[in-house]
C-alpha cells in the first residue's frame, strides 16, 4: 500500500496537507513542527483510536485540535492498483474521528469489506499491535516488546501458516487454569480443603445444638404458660378499666348537657342582652358622651366669659364722645380741620394811601415844596403798607400752628376711639362664636344621649340618664361575662366528653352497670410482672430461634454427610486436573523450546544481515529468544553481548534492524505496508546514518518509506539520490 495525500485537523495540525510520493519520502521539520503528530494521525486514520485508552494521555485527548475545531482527516492511498480515499470525521464530541468512510477516490462509492474496525488490517495485512511493533517506528519507540499477535504472525511463518496459536497465550491460559485450582493458599483445591474441614466441624456441632434446643424449648413452654395467666388477668383489668372509662365519659356528657341547658335558659331570660363586643361599643359611646358633656360645660363657661368681655368692651366705646362714628367718618372730620386764611385788605391799602397823601399835603403846605411833600407822602404810604404786611404774616402763621395742633389732637382722640371700637367688635364676634360652639356641643350631647338610650333601654328599661346608662352597662357586662363563662364551661365539658368518648376502646364495651370478675392479683402487679415474664419468654424464644437458626444453617445431618462425600469426590477430581495441567505445561514448554529453536534463527539471521549493513559489518550475528530479548556478536568477540550492554546508538541500530527484519517477514508480499520512521536515526553517527539511509533507499524500491527527521544531514546526504522525495513541513 502507498499513501499519496493526507489532510489533517489533528493536534497542532489545522487543515494541514501532506503530499507523498512512492519510494523514500524524506520529511524534514524542526522540533515541535508536527512530525510525530503526522505519524499518529496516519496510524489513527488506519486503525482509529484504541478503545481502552483513558485519561489525558490517551491519543484522543492528546491530539485534540488546538484551535478547538472537531478532529477530522482524509487520506488517499493506493492498494493493489486501486485508489481509495479514507475519511474520518467527528460527529459527536464523545467519539472523535468516529464517523468513517472508505470510498473509491473521486467517487462516493464505498469500498466493500472495509470499515472503521478493519481498515488497517485490510489495507496493510496486519492488525494494529503488529503494525505498531514492526513498520510503525515512532519517536523513542525503537524497542520491540512481546505481543501475542506478533508472536502468532511470526510462528505462522515457520509452522503451519495458521495465526490462531500463540505459546504465550496458551501458556497463560494453562497457568490461569492451574492457579485456579491451586495457587499457594488460594484456588479451588485449598478452598475445598477448608470446606471439608468445615463440614466435619459442622457435623460435630450438630448434636450439641440439638440437645441445647430441646432444653430451650422446655423453658419457652414454661414462660408461655405464665404469660397466658398474666395476659388473662390483664384482660380482666382492661375490661374493668373500659367500664370505668365508659362511666366517666357518660358522666361528663351529662354535665355538659346540663351546662348547655343552663346557658339556653339564661339566654331565653335575656334575649336582648348584647354581646360583649357590643357592650364594649356602647360603653365607648357612653364614655365619649361623658367627655362631650364635660367639653360642653367648658364651652358654656367660655361663652359666658366671652359675653362678659364683650359687654365690658361696649361701655367705654359707647361712652366716648366720638361714638358711634366709624373710621371713614373720622377721617373726613380730620380733613375738615384747616387754618383760616386772611385776605390782604384793600381798605388797609387805601387807608395807607390816604395817610401818605395827607402827610404829603401837610408837608407841602408846611414846606411849600411840592417835591418834598410828594416824597414824604410816598414814604408814609410805603411804611404803612410794610407794617400792614408784617402784621398779616404774623397772624397767618399763628393760625396755621393752631390748626395743626387741633388736627393732631383730633387724630389722637380718634385713634383711641378706634381701638375701643375694634376691641368691642372683636369681643362681640368672639362671644357669638363661643355661644355657637357651646350650643353645638349641647345639641350633639342631647342627640348622643338619645341614641345611647335607644340602644340601652331594650335590655335596661330603667336607664334614663348617663349615670343610669353606665350602671346598666356594667350590670349587663357582668351578666354577659357570666353567661359566656357558663357557655365556655359547657363547651369545655362537651369537648372533654367527646374526647373521653373518642378515647374509649373499640366496641364491644361492657355495660356500665354490669358486674365484672376481678383478678386475684392487682393491676399494678400484673403490669410489673408482664414485662419481666415477656423478657424471659423473648430470651427463651431468642435462644430457641438462635439454636434453630444455627441448626438450619448447619442443615440436616444427612445432607451434611452427603455434602462431605461430594466435596471429597470433587477434591479428588480437581487434584487430578491440577496434575494433568502441570504435565501439559511441562509438555508445552518442551514444545516451545523446539519451536523457538526454529523461530529465532530465521528472524535472527535476517536481523543480523540488516544490523551488519547498518554497522559497516562490525556485527555479524544476532540472536533472540521468544520474548524478543536481543543479543549481538561482533567479528572479534566470541561471546554474544546483551543489548543492554551496547551503547544507546548501537542499541537503536539493533532495534531498527530487528524491526526491519520483522517487516520483511510479516509485512511483505505483493503490496507491502509502508514503513514509518519518526526521528529513528537521531542517535546514529554520520557513518551509520549513511548506512541506514542506503539500506532504506534500497528498501524503498519495493516499499514506500516515510522518514521524518529534525536534522538536515539526511537531506544533505540524499540530496542527489534519485527516487527520494524531499519534503519540508
């Protein structure tokens, strides 16, 4: 089979592609570039994930895509000239790569006979364990361990060709069968030995238990007889107690009926007696009326005081000289008080002129000088006029001052009058308001009293005033509470009677006047003796049950004897099988040595040829036992050296040689499986690396080889080699 193309979403690979060629494919990539991931992807595409792998290191968890996308991949292969496309996708997160298909490339036609379980075996001709131990050489995985499938394949090549026989599997099955019969102190035979000893011991215990059981049964019968006598006395006392309980219940019922009758009688005598809540409401109304009457008296006193104040305020107001003037009238009268204006008198002016003229005429006559006489007359006139004006001004100023003083005196008197008037009016209004409030309270008290009397008189006809109403309410409350107490007592007696009837034992009950027999011992003695006797009976019963259970556990003597005989016969049979299996294992070991002598040389010879080529002829021989433990011999050393004594590089070369030899033997044929190597030459020196590459190049002529490496020396060595495909990730 050849792989042509792969597309992977697997681990760090995200839709990554790898194109391969027939022959040797040298794939270079530095560390952590995905080389090992591609190898595991290739094996997973062929074989799927191991179903038994669990935990974080399982391949399905280790190689979960880093980008979080579902795991998937495709692989185009050529098998016997046919082109197939293998596809695995993830439909459910719990089953990565669980959806499988294998179709003819370029079509949707499924290849018959190939499914997700057998794809690798159908295409490579080997199951997973054989492929992983031969052609799949993973990183740090050159060592070859023992595997039953690989052993069957190798054995088939040198025997009959059948692959259903494995020495290790057969030996393991025989070993399990032998250990099942005897393994140190475990197995069927030691178990039978213990069972036989136990059966013999049980037979010895059977007789002792039988004698103890007979004694325990005698004690049990005695305690049962005592219990019957005590239970009979207890039943008689219980009948007496039932009769007393019945009498007490009937007596209590009679008391309850008498109490109910008394309540009905009292209620009939006072049908209009209110309930306690109604009486409380009426008492509240009476208390409110009492408070309102007190408020009414206070209101009357306040109204009388207000009226007296109003009357007292009226007297000074009415006695005032300005009464009954109002504020507007007084304002008008104040404005009427003005000073009297004196006019400039024409008569006085004429008089001044005459005086002046006469004076001038007299002077003219006396002086006989007209001009001087005229001037003197004019001066006299001016002086007269000036004197008159000055007198006029003095009188006018005095009149203004007198008028202003009169006006201020009037205003003061008016202000005093207005204060008396306002106080009189305010007190009169307050007197009217107080009188109205007092009248309203009186009216409300009369209405409340009438309403209260209308509700109280039906059960207290003599209540005519608030005082008698309070007395009637107190008496009614006492009667109501007395009636309620009697009703509660009746209900309590009725409840107790019902409770006593409910607690009565189930019928039939003895008649209350029947004469019942009385036991000899008292009820207290019965109650004291019953638990003690019951405890002895239970102890005796427990002893009988325990002994009976032990006897049942032991079984009857005859079955025990029969079991002992059967166990002894089984022991003889198993002992014979154990000896036969031991003989078979000895024979198988002999046959295995014979087969190993035929198996090891064939594989060792082919491995020696390859190992010699890888080491430049230094090592000539390779031997291995059936467990694949390896040893090698050089030309100059007569002894075989175990692989554990070789250097790491030489050991890796020996492991590689054996794996390549296994591939030649189990994975050859017309269409050999490809060889996968992941950094398999990392520990090789340059010289042996070149030898290994030469061998792989020759092997690639008839088998596809995928060599993943993190070093460039392989590419440099094969740079000019034809038929080698160089790839870089």
